[in-house]
């Protein structure tokens, strides 16, 4: 895990908001036709709509979070679903506490 990628991912309020929503997706998003909110993650369309951004803008935010290793992306049909990677988030928190 690269600490620079991690810090870049966490240095943006919108990305922190996305991580917060993904912590409890059932509370923050409606049921989906494809994919389970918890097991598969939240559809990018729902994330973009809730965040109030375009699909390309959301894609950039999610690319940064995936690159940092704190979010996993899953493709189902033509959609991309995102969920937190709790093991990597825990490792990131340990890494930050050691580095800072």
C-alpha cells in the first residue's frame, strides 16, 4: 500500500463522504435491481446521483479510492459496483499511525 496514494484519496471531502456512505450502504442507498448493496457494493449511478456529480467525475473519485486500496470495484453486466475493503482500510489506519 502506497502512503501517498492513501493520503491523496483521503484528502478530499467528497471521497471521505463516499467512504462514509459505503460503510452502511443499506442506510444510504435504495435497493438495486442488479447486485447486493452489501456483498457487491453500490452502483456507480447511485453514488454519482447522491454525490451530485457527473458519471466521469465520480469515476475519477472512485479510481483514486480503488488505487489507494480502500475500495473494491466489481462489474456486473454493464455496471460497476463499489464497496469498502475493510481489511485494507484497517491496514491503512495502522500504516498511517506508524508513519505519522
